[in-house]
């Protein structure tokens, strides 16, 4: 895949310096950076961001959300107990 980037002169200069410091050319350095970013594990905040945004957009209050989770947890535990008894 070929990608063309338009970088500000300061960013380009820093990129060249970092590539040189890492003992590679700019193209290889950029490939390493992209590979590292693509393969990194997402943080818990990153994983939850879409859910948090959906909750915010829904207008559900913290108390309503807490009640929803509490009731759902009770239902799950009840269903689990019922399965274990059968």
C-alpha cells in the first residue's frame, strides 16, 4: 500500500531525526510506527468510549444506568442459579 503524507516542516524534520536515531530511513521508521500503533492493545478507556458516548447521547442518568446494571445482574444471577438447580 502506498500512502502520501503532507507534513509540516517541523514534523518532517523531527521524523527524519527520529528515523536516523533509530538507525533506519524515514520510510522504514514510519512503517515501524504504524505497525506498532496498529498492533497495540487498546486501553480500557478506548474500549469503553463508544459505550460512554452512547450513554451520554441517550440522556440516561447515572442513577438510571446504575439501576439497569443492578437489575440485569440480578437477572443473570437468578438465571444461573436456576440452571445449576436443574
